[in-house]
C-alpha cells in the first residue's frame, strides 16, 4: 500500500513538472527581440537623409533565451534607395547584438523637402543551436525616412550686347534660379564693380520680394551708367545673392556671377564732314607753297626793267 502511494505521488510530481516546464520552454524559444535605435529613442522621430542621399540606421537583436539563434534579415527601402546590411547573423544566448543598415543612392532633389516614407526591417530565426527551425515566426520593425530641405540658388548675368560709350548706359538682366527642392527666395543682393566712374541702380531690389518655387526662376534688370569722363576700360561687374531660407536657418548659402563690360570714349562727331575740310586746307597750303612770294616778283620786274632801259640808252 505504501509502495503504491509512493508511485502515485512520484507520477503526480513528474506530471506537474512536465506541465510546468512546457510553457517555460515555449517562452524560452521565443525569448528574442528585433529592435531599432530611433532618433532620441522615439519611434515617431524620422531618420533625416543627408544631402548626398545617405543615412545610417542602427538596429539590434536581443537573445534572452538559453540557446544560440541564427537570424535572417530582409529590408525594404523607399525612395528607390540602395542598402548595405548583413543578410543574417548568429546571436549567442543571453546577448544583444547591434548592426548597421546603410542606406544610399537616394536622389533627394527628385523629391519634395520634408517628404517621409517608411522603411522596414524583418528578422526570422532560421536555426537554434545549429538545428534548422522552419516554424519560427518573423518579427518586423519599421521607421520613417525624411527627405532633407536643399537650398540651392544660382545667379546668371546676361552678356552685354557690346561696348558702351562713356556718358551712356546699358541694361543687364540678372536671373536667379531655385535649384533646390524647397521654396526659397533672395534675402540679400550685392552688386560690385571695379570701375570708380561706373554706377548701378537699384533695379535688383525686385529680386527681394516674394519667393521662388523649386525649379523656378526670377529675373530683374540692372542699369549701368558710365560717366562722360570714363576712360576706355574693361569693367568687371559681380552680383551676389543670398538664400532667404538658408539664412533663416543660420546658414550662409550664396551664389554669384560676373560679367565684363567694356567702356569706350564718347563719339567725337561726324568724321565724314571733317575730312574734306582738312583736305581742302592741305590743298590750299600746297598750292600756295608752289607760287613765288609777292616781294620776289616785284624785285625781278624792277631788275628786268633796268636792264632794258640801260640797253636803250646805249644804242
């Protein structure tokens, strides 16, 4: 009787141990986690893509179980980006391993500034302690990638039609183009030249009003005046513009262009009417120089008269 009671007791203890161990073993098998290290540890914060179209995302796998696991990764990248990351890794029991997902090749200028799209990382256990595990459930994590704001202005000055005369003026057209992916504008405009007798007006102030949409341009006319006493000279004119949005962000994005204007002396009159006069004067001088002087003619006449008179008396 005692022996039978002992057998029942041992069987009950063994059964209880088995049923207790089953959920513990199941929990141990799933004791792993895939995670992403988000900016400022907040999953709502996006990863900001750099101007060159790259960004790095750090992710990890934590294995809290008692067995070694082999994990296979898959990645989904938006904006037609490329990626460089491990395809799979083995994580020891009780350890946490971090990995880098390097994203590149995103054309940030092809997308609007501050646009967001999601990327995802998927991990699945393929083996435990080297033994294949086809029944494991995958884990998936995702985050946002954000297109940066690119502020890129360019400026172009039209070429002059030709030389300008001292005492006259000419008009140059200055065009500012927004090559960035966000709305921008001109915060400041500066005009410089290296000729002290050359002046410019305030025509480019028109560039300061309003904004320039991405891919659009804005132009204004610059009037240049040369004083009447301006010598013949080549004058270099430089126009510099500063980005409105970049300045507000603490930057100093500038663009400039330079053009050369040639100043010639003022016209001196009608050259066609002055030449005949000079030719006539020269002719008159030439004619006068070939005739004998009046005093010489008188002397010769008197000498000839005296000779004839003395001959007549001798006969």
